[in-house]
């Protein structure tokens, strides 16, 4: 699903954020991306989103070489990749509902359809009572769930999360993790960037370790997957995606009709 | 699935933009309204001035005074010469006695009492009625040249023609047109500047939002459209205000023309096509200004 070949990223200021990174994430996999601060985790996610372009090397997503993607095609790539940013990036002047609705409105869905799907997802994430609130009035955990809702509402093939449990109390962190695992079980490829060693330890999932821009370790899934339990004060309801219409996302096929640059 | 944004979404976002800077939006709309009103007013005045000139041209008359010494033959030559011009509708030749008779009627009864018959002026004269198509100043100049030529004909004593008045009228219309054009351009430019600034402010205050939209997969068009619509709506609001102002001015002018100048004008003072022009022009001006602003400041 995601393939990197000898990827090198040098920022205009001369900083080499990534050098010679080769890795592969298969469709339906759940992968942790870890490493100390400044290791290049966010940079890697930004490259996948074409927020930045690689300096050297190739990146394939769903079999498409995003290096040769036309600017005009970038939006269509992004629609298939849900992202939860480290700082959430919610729109302050729009309500929770509208923040989540954006992901569907950009695709030109009818208002009715948007209301139905956003309503269901907010319901599942126990955010319905906050639908009319503005992000500034929400707690950190609530904001995080709104960001996740926006990333998931159009059922993307890939979900990228940058520090999804950062700044959250451990219970809330586990709720979020359970939600992400749920999403993954429905077929979505999930990449979680985190430097929370405890979290990685606990779930024993495949982990890619970056250090100063190079891939230093590819730790396979340990098999001893921690039982998925719900925190006592579960903020996230049982199976929030159960009401979602499409059970599984389109997978790699979703990227098939994104136009590449004409040679 | 290459679909644009839904109209509902665009209108909600544009309304949000208006709420974001209501005063600047209002100023933009009012400036557009003033600019359009001025353009409309000048259009109205010029349109009607052209009507007046056209009407004037249709009923022009000039008097060609013939010398006392002229023979019947000479008069016939002048008549032929006059008839050669296109648009000459009718010729009426008066003898000295007929002209005197005509003048007597024009003079005051009391004044005529003790007056000698020969004291009343009278001269052989050819009255010419012309239907000239006066579309421009050149047409008047051509007419003037023609009358001068007649003046040069032997046995023509003098040609009486209100050309100077016509020339003055045309000059006034031409000055009005130039001033109107310059003022309209200046006002329209400033109206566009206000719309441009309003949209720029909207773009700047929504930088984060614009970036986020693009990150979740919005096309540049999707991000831009609400700003463009906002500009067009400012233009539309301006056009509607301009229409009301012009309607009032129109009524005012009509009563002025009727009551003060006692002219019962048959032509329309506010051509219906102008309403259409305003409805297209307002939004077009707003759209053009916001497109410039978006093109310059909204990078996605
Ligand atoms: N836009 C940028 N311009 C220049 N240098 C940058 C830019 N973004 C990141 N860097 C540099 O690239 C390196 C990797 O940064 P990155 O944000 O990818 O690290 P990270 O692993 O996400 O760290 P953290 O855990 O703190 O989020 C750092 O040295 C950083 O200073
Ligand atoms: Mg980071």
C-alpha cells in the first residue's frame, strides 16, 4: 500500500530530515512509526500527503508513484488518505459538525448525505452533543476525536496519525488506540507516528524506528497483542463505526483513477 | 468524482465571509453602487441627449435669404442646388411681400399702428426643411460646411441657421461624455479596489482554513469559489442599490423635464436594457475584483 524507495528529504534550509529510507506497509497493516523528536516522523507523513516533495527516491501509494503526480491530482490522492495531525488542525470558526463535514463536502456530496454520514460518525464517537460547539470550546480529547472523525468520515484507504495519543491521559490514549485498531480491522491501512514507547510496548504491533532521518529498525509484530480493553470512563462508544455504510474501505483500488503527470 | 462544491455550501461560506468583515463588505457594495449609479446616470443623460439631438435633426430648418436683385432664374438655380442635398424635405419660396406678411403677423398689433408698410422688413427667402441624421458632431460640421457653401452662391445674401446652438449642444454632450467616462472609470476602479481589499482580508484571515481544506483534499476551485461568490454578491448588492438610486433619479429627472422645460418627452428616460446591464455589470465587476485578489493572495 505504501512503498518508499531510498527516500531522501532535504529541507530548503539544508536540514536532511530523511535519508535513504526504504520501507513498505502492506494493505490492511497497522504500523507504528517511532523515533526521538526530530527523527523525521512528521516529515515522512508529510511526504505521503505531498505536503512536501521528496528530494530523491520514490514513493508509491496504492501503486501510484506520487512523485510524478500532477498538482491537480494531489487533492484526489489526499481524499483517500485520512490524516490526524499532531496539532489536529481543526477550523476554529466552524462547528464540530462542519469540521467533520468538510471531508465530504469537498467531494460534492449532497447536504442530506453529509448530514447522515457525519451524524452517524459523531454518534459513534459520542460527540453528538458537541456537534454545534466550536473546537476552541472542546477538551483536548474531544478535539482529537473530532480530528479523527474528519479523517475517517469519507472512509479513506489509509489513515495517518501523528501523535494521536500525545498530551492525553493514558485512559483516553487507549480509547483512541482501540478506535484506530477498529478502523484497521475494517480494512484501513493505519500508520501511527508516536514516541510513546509505552504505547508501542503495550500493543506489540509492527514498529518502524527512525533515528536522525534513517530507518534503524523494522520490528515485526510480536504476536502477543495486548487484549483490547476499554477504559473505565470510555469516551469512545462501542464500535463507533458499526453504523457506517461501507464496511471496508476501497483499499489500493481507491488510488487507481488518480491521474499521473503526462510524460 | 470531479464535482464542484454544492451551492448551499458556497452560500454558507460566502455568508460567513460577509459576517467576518461586514463593514468592509458594505463599503465595497456601496462603492459599487455609487460607481454603477454614476455610469447609469451618464448613460441615461447621454442616451437621452442623443434622443434630443436626433429629434432636433429631424426638424431642422434654415432660411436662405436671396438678394433683391436676384431674378426668377437665380432663385430656381438656388432651389436646385438646395434640393441636391439628401434629407431636404421641403422648400418653400417666399416673395418679398409674402415674407413681409409673415413678419407683420409676428409683430405686435400696437407697434404696427402708426407704422409705414415699407418699414416692416421683408426679403425674398427660401425656407428649407431638413431631416438630418445627427449622430455625431461631424454630422453638424458637415451641415455647417454645406450652409457655408450655399452662402457662397451668387445672389444668396445670407443663410440663417441655428448651427451654433447645435454645435454647442454637441460640445456639451461631448464634454459630459468625457467627464462621465473618466469619473466612471475612477469610481469603478475604486469600487474594484474595495472589493479586492475585502477579499484579500478574507483570504488572510482564513489562511489556516484554506490550508486545512487543501490538506483534506479540497481542489483549489473548491477553496476559491466562496471568495469569488462573495465578490460577485457584493457586486450584485451594489447593482440593486444602484438600480433603486437610478429609478429615483429617473423619476426626478422626468418631472424636471416635464415641468421645468415643458417638454413632453415621448422617449424612455430609463432604457430597460440598462437594468439588464446593471444586473450583469455589478456582479461582473465584483467577480473580476475578487478574482484578481484570489489569484494574487490565495495560494493553494
Ligand atoms: N519545514 C521544515 N523546514 C526545515 N526543517 C524542517 C522542517 N520540518 C522539519 N524540519 C526538520 O526536519 C527534522 C525532522 O523533523 P520532523 O518534524 O519530521 O521530526 P519528528 O520526528 O516529527 O519530531 P517530533 O517527534 O518532535 O514531532 C528536524 O530536524 C526538523 O528541524
Ligand atoms: Mg512530529
